[in-house]
C-alpha cells in the first residue's frame, strides 16, 4: 500500500520551505488545528514545534471532550455552548474513531444533601439541553438518569456502599488519547500538503517572518511568510510580549485498574466542603485509571515538563478514598502527571488582583501583535477546531491572503468513519480504536517495513503494556517519531507509568532500528 504522506512529518529543518503563506508555531492541539484549517483553505503551511507533536499541555489533559456543563454552572453560557457544539463535531464528524461516550456517575452518599442532589440533577438535565441544542444525537450521548443503588453498584462495584441512596448517571465525551488526537490531526494536515517539522524551535517571529533553530543540527533557518500564528500555549508570552498568561497546574494520578476492580464508569467524587467541585475517577482503555484534577496557580518560569506536588497527590488520594470502600495509599499511585492550563491573565474584579486561577476565563482569545503575529491561546482541547478557525480568519484578514472558507466543520480526520462502519472493521480491536480505518495501513506498512509476522507485530510489548510493535513502527514511518521518548511518551503513553517504561524501551529501540532510523533517546 503506497502512502505518499508517510514522511511528511519530519524532525529538523532539512529541506524545509523558506517561503510559505502561513507559519504556525507549536504543535499542540491548537497548532495542528491551525495547520489543518489553513492547508485545507488552500494555503501553503509550515508547522513547527521546538520538541515534538503534543509535547506541551495537550498530552497532560483529562482526555475528556467536554460538553461545557461546568461553564454553564459558572454562568459562562457562550463558552458552554461552544464546547457542546465542538464536542458534537468531534464525536460525530471529525474523529468518531478517537472519541467515545463516557458514562459518569455521581454517587448519592450521605454527604450529598437532598438540595445538592436536586441541584446536580438539574445541572445534568441542563447539560443534556446543551447537547440537544448543539444537535448532537442521543445515540452519541444518551440522556442522564437516576440510578438505583443496585444499578450504581453494578457499574461501580468498588464504591463505598454504606449510606448510598442511588446515583445520577450522565454522559460526556472521552478521547482515546489526547496526544493521539494531536498526532492524527498533524498527519491529516500533512496529507493535505502541510510541512510539519518537529525539533524546530522558533527563536523570534514577526507577522511576516520567523527565525528558527534546527534542534538536531543547531543550524538556524529563516522563513518568510504572509502570516504567522503563535500557538505555543503556556509559552505564548515568550514569543509575543503583548501576551500575558497566568498558568494553572492540574495534576492527575495514574492507578492500575486492579486497584478499583470492576469500575466500568467514571465517578465524580465530591470534594468535602464544596457543593459543586468533584475529583474525577476516569477508567482508561489501556488498563489504567486516572484520578484528577487539581487547580493550582503556577506562577514563575514555565517548565518543559511540569511536576505534580506531593500535597496535590495526597489531596486527590484523600478525596477518592472517601468515596470508595478501599483506602487508597501512596503505593497505589503508579504514575502522576501535571499540565499547565494556558489561561489568559484577564484583569480581575478584585482590586488586589487576587482572582484564583479557577475563576479565570476558559474562553479562548485571538490577539494580533504590533508586528502582525496572530496569537491563539486559552480555550481547551475540545474547542481546538473553533480556535483554529478564528486564528486563521484573523491571519487571513490581517495579511490579505487569498484563502477559501474554513472547511474543518465537515472534515473527517484520517481514520474517521461512522461508528457503524468502525464496528464492522475486522482488524485487531486495539488498532481500530487508535487508528480507525487506518488500522489496515498501520499493519500493512509495519509488515512491509519489517518483514515480521502478524503474531510478532501485534503482541503486547510487555505483560503490563498493551502497546504493539506495529504501532511503534508506524509511529516512526508515518508519525514523525524520532526517538524512544517520542514513541513512549507521545505516540503511545507507556511513559505515564514509570515502572512500565523500561519494559517497553527495547521494543521502541527495535521499531526505530527496523524503520531504519538511528536509535536515539530524547
Ligand atoms: C490538567 C489539564 C487537564 C485538561 N483537561 C482537558 C480536557 O479533559 N478536555 C479539554 O477539552 N481540555 C482540557 N484541558 C485544556 C487543554 O489541554 C489545553 O487547553 C490545550 O491542550 C492547550 O493546547 P495548545 O496547543 O494551545 O498548547 P500546548 O499543547 O502546550 O502546545 C504548545 C506547543 O508549543 C511548542 N512551543 C513552545 N514554544 C515554542 C517555540 N519557541 N518554537 C516552537 N514550538 C514551541 C511546545 O513544545 C508545545 O508543543 C486540560 C488542561 C490541563 C492543564
């Protein structure tokens, strides 16, 4: 099966164009969204990241496709509606293969008062109203309903049953994996002709030029462009000094499924003393459970990889332990990760400027600098498509570029198909879940490149690591993975459990060698 875009995502700047219509800086969800939006309007695009696809905040999310309920509760109706509309587009058009309906329960324990129960139920019904007004099918996301204690315990057997009077069930979207969505959008942009380069750091930008450094060779590289979009998330202020951010850190724990056996739904565990805040317990498709999340101001220099703190870990363990029969201990935590929300620093009503980061707007913003750089920042993973559309609109308006209308609302990304078509695919379920209709391409190209048998290509690389060699090889041949870190920390997420990582390193090294790339560690 020939695939002309196999090598379009490449590390370094060797052979990169020096003159394009639009340069986009940053290959998180926002940047890849901009690259896809711009290239499908007919613009020539160079899209770069200093490190790798999904290196920043985009891989540290809760992996939810939000319907905006939380924003509704805060009175941010516009943000809530935008989220619900974009959730529907992502789940029904753009990426049905990478999104799933996620059942979520609120256990009605003795600590939840009848008034709280009614308020929460009303909120869930309002959330369902948002779904309907966004035009999302009930088949995609069923209606919320009340559960008896028996029903609740069947879905979530490890819950603490004493004092339970049933639960509330609702549905939201869940991503297969956030970095996988980023990678697939990048590959889609490349399939339309975008040049996607990792290990390419922008040292300086104006509205019509960027200075880059190839992080592999150290060589510098100048590119002229009609428009430049800064999609560098929490780092946006480092390239454009008119942009001011106030990042907030969100931490998640990673548990093994065996810690809370039989848990088939996500659980909202109420935070003691708060009527509206919860810790989420989120079962994942790969045998792990995430528990999150915190919201802590993270002022000061922005680290490449943020670290969770012990007090955050302790807080999450305490809240979850109160909702479940089992007292969770520090040893149950097999991984923990933190991400920084790129929140815009908007003036607060408080004369001391003391707004907490939980109050800062989750709305996105598009700002054009004095030299014409368009910065797109804020928002969330769920709304990346609208953010990209707004940014490219601003870039086109500001530069006078001749571009077609935005096409992404109706544009499936690579591997997408209807849920019925996906269910009928005969390839291994894991590959279908992660690549949709491209499952065959993944297997076929791994066969061709390695000459190995399907048995070897599809075996889990270690007993606790369901990732296969076929995926790792595809990561190198089609997804621009340049080293072991790219493969284990972004193309797959083995690195989220540090004890599993060394078990998968030999397979990652083998994939790099089989695909003819020098074996490197990041
Ligand atoms: C803990 C947490 C949980 C979240 N959960 C959810 C969720 O469940 N659902 C949801 O919808 N949203 C969620 N969000 C929000 C969402 O994750 C972010 O809004 C989104 O990922 C931001 O993406 P981005 O592309 O703007 O930034 P990033 O992903 O940070 O991308 C910026 C990129 O720019 C690159 N870069 C920086 N400087 C340069 C330079 N000079 N040259 C070249 N490249 C550069 C970086 O390497 C990076 O890859 C969550 C956020 C956090 C923090």
